[in-house]
């Protein structure tokens, strides 16, 4: 069973439906016992980093996720959920993240040419930096996925498994041991997105 | 590089797609769920569901079909029609919509854009503007293009962007239904005025119209159309292939 962590940010309907579509059992929950008992955990997120990080800490979910990550449970962060895996974010001030991955989150405007629009919104192609990442078991380099974001993860080259070119190579997916994340929305990326979720479901997290 | 998006728009009344559609292989051509699945499989990058129902029962049917669609179609879904309050945002977002487009509701109460952007983020708030040339000016029309608000269009769009709109759908009343191409002068003026994504709507009659749009105005992010897709005059897969051959980034 997969636990989709509900901590009051974002719309989890599509994510839950995506797992149903690939025949995986998933529950949307904020209950610690259920999350701790799940085989795998999805950390979603839409909105502001500071607010989301605060909600995770105040609810005690931040501590639980850190504990589960250390025990080796596969955890996937999606969009803001991926950004929360890092040490800190500079979205409207400096804010501490979960620190499960080394690196920080900064405005994409810092690295892209001025004539490109922010947010980075739409379908963009994946460039693999580690093609053997288990999340890519069923997809190919160059496949398109759907992005909506104004901040990106940086100083995380060691754990970056894919990037997307938007005037600069933006971190698109990360993985270190049993912790992984997608900046894009697999639940909105058509067949390609469902294949990534399927690979996550089949992954043991011990790579 | 981000691809140019192709977006079919479905007008839905009482839970059915209104304009006649003509597709082989679809068991129920006026089922929004079937049509959405079909478009998604053909390569549509996003879908717009426009609720043109007036009754409460019709609205209930609309949210039902939206829920069914969102459970089966995994590309971004935008919902428009009858959005007048943040409660309306809540209603459609809970059914699986990703973005909500506001038109007359924002004209009545521009602050709706600010409130919704604050609650759900700018990426969720799409301004849809029906625009017509009146004398030397482009003006904004309300109520499905029936009522002239007298507002100058570019000023209105800029104001909505400042309030927090994350994307803008530019519907040209002058070119809508004419099938002789998009309203390039209007779109050019909008592109010069804003930095948010611009979605062109109204006037597409053939594949070439999309090619001309994206080649003439590289700042336009997406093209939206309804009947030419529904009647099979333009197949999205053919359109995408032609775009790619013309050097326009397209997701295939």
C-alpha cells in the first residue's frame, strides 16, 4: 500500500486516481500510523515552501518522514514535495527543509535567460543524467513530462537523475538510495507519468 | 525546451458535449469523458471543459463528469464557465480540475483573481478574455461576448496579471468562427504587454493557421480550438507532426 501524505496542501485527487489507473493501492492520509505502515510514501505539494515545511513540522510528519527515510522506506516527493526533501529553500527568505537530500531550492529566474517566462510551465523533455535510475525503467530519454514551477533544486548534482532544458538544465528528478523526487507532475504527464509511478511502485528502494 | 501546447475545448451542457462531434471509433461522441480520453490519446496537451449550463442540476452533472474525467485522464484539466467566487474554484478543484478560468466573474469582481491566486496559487488562475475591436480600440466583452464592458483590453489584461492571473486565454470575437486564422495583431499586442503564458483562441480553420501563429508570434504558448478538432477537420496528431516538421517544438 502507498500512502499519499495529506498535510493540507494541494489537490490529491489526480495523484490518487493515477495509482488506481495502474492498479496500485493508494490512500490519501495524514495519519502517522497509516503512513508508517505503508510500503511506500508519496510526499506531494503545491504552493509555498515556508507554509508547507511549517505544516510538516508542526504535524510531526517531518520527523516521521525523516525516520522512515532512514529506515529505508521508498519515499517520493512530487513538485513542492520534492523541493521539501532538500536542506533549505530561498523562496521568500531562507527556510529549512527536511534535509533528506543535499542541496537547496532557488528561483529559476536566477539561472534562465531574461526572455524566458517564469513559471516554467508546460511539457518539457527529460534528459537523463543517470539513465539507470529505477524510476526510468519504463520510459525513455526525451519523453515529455508536465512542469509547473518557479523554483528549482540546485547544488544537488550528485543525486540528480534527470534534467529539463529551459534556458538552463533544471533539476527534473532526483534519487539517492530510497529517497527520490520529481519536479514535474507524473500524475499530469499522461502515459509517461503513469509509467514513472508504476516504476516507483515496483521499486524496492535499495538501489 | 517547453513545447507549444495544443488545447481542445469542450463545451458541456447538462453533462454532454454540446457541439456535434464526428469521430469514428467513439461509442458515445457526446460523452465528455470518452472525448477527453480520445483527445488525450491523440496527443492533446491539456483540456478545457467549459460549463455552459444554467441550472443547478446541470451544474451537478458537470461536476460529476469532471470527476469521472479527472479519474481517467492524466493531463492538465482547465475548467471554465460560471466561476464567480472562490467557492466555485473550490467546487471544481475538488473534482480534479488543475486550473480554473475566470471571465465574467472577474469582470464583476476583479478581486476574485487576487483571492483565488492567494488561496490556490497563480498557476491555478487563468484569465479568459473575450475581445473585440471597437473603432480604434480592443475592448473586453462579458457574458459570452454579448455585452461590451467598454474596458480597453490590454489594460484589463495587465490589471488581471497584476492581481495574480497565471495564464491568459485571448478569445478574439472578430476571428472566432471565421476559420481564417488567429487574430495575430491582437495576440501580438497581448504578448508585448504580459510575461505570463498566452493562449490563443478563435479563428483556427486548418493546420496552417497554427503554424502561422507560432511562427509569427513565438511568444504565444498555446493554441486553443473547439469545432475544428471535434469535427475532425484538424487531427491533433497531424497538427503535432506538421508543427515538428516546421521546427515548432511539439510533444509527440
